C-alpha cells in the first residue's frame, strides 16, 4: 500500500467518558483537499501497532489543514493514538467511503441520528450544513448516549442550536446520575415530526441503526431516503 502520508498530531483532548478527540495536521501533504464528502473515513496507522479505520469528524474543505477524529478506547491502536503527544507522527490514507449524500438534502428536511462515537461522521454533516444553513430545511439531530457524561461535543451543542439545528438528546442508562432529560433509545423520541420529503442520515451500532430504520419506515419514510455512511 503506497497511499500513506505522514501527518502530525496537533492536539489530543478529552471529549467524553471513553471518548477522545484527536486532531491531525495535514498541512503540506497531498491529503489537503481530499476530504470531499461528510461521513467519509480514513485509515490511520502506526508502524509499531497497525492500522484501523476512523470517521472524519471535521467538515470537508478544499483548503482545510486539520482533520478531527473522535476515538473510542478499547483497541490497541485507538488506545495508542489517544496517548500520543502533539508533534507525534501518524500515517493516514486518503478519505474513503461514500459518506452521506448531503447534496440530496438541499431544500429538504433532514433527520440525523447518532449514538456514542457515531456522532463523529454526523458532526461532519452538521458542520457542513452550518456553512450554508439556508440551503436546507428543518434539521433535527437525535443524539443518544449511555450516560449523561458520554455525550461528545457537548460544548458545541448550543452553537448547533443557534444555527437552527434542533438537538434532541436521550440517555439509555441514566442510573443515579440525576439526569432530568429524555431517556431510552433515539428512535423512541421522534414525536410528531413529519418525515414527508425528508432524508435521514444514521450512524451507530447495528442494532441502533436497524431500530431507527424500522421506526422511520413505520412512519412512511422509504428505505431509499435513509442513508448510512458506509
């Protein structure tokens, strides 16, 4: 495989319980301008550990010099990546995958569904929408996490809402946290939202994806209007 390019760790930040934000500087590499579709992923590699696929959390852009990722611990590669210091080198591939068909959503309502680290590629969609908010109809994010402390990008939610993106958060295992918000699965909180002429972008574990798809199709949204990023 010759499609590897050295990138530099710009920052490593705690994002939520069990989640860490990794920022790579791709400036001066052939990777600049190659991220064209929200929802795409790249392969990251450390020679001594191996390689893995990670969704891009930042918006595509022809001149962007930083790529952002949301990493979930538990694998050797992810655990090693989140332990790196700024200045460390990480090899990256060009973006892969079809991503989400955001151009199809122009002028239409958009329903976004994400749980846990699945918010990463959905954030790429949201940041793309915010750059041209008037081109889209109503946008609603249904965002689920196991516990209140497991929501990544919590400090960005008010910016999203200020951009006219409705955010519906729900916790599946509130325990004794004192959480006063919604509980249960994301698909349980569709409420009276209309799915007519809407698109849905979904990212999460397979059981969550299937549950959301079933709920949307029961509402009358055709399968071809429901999109995954892979």
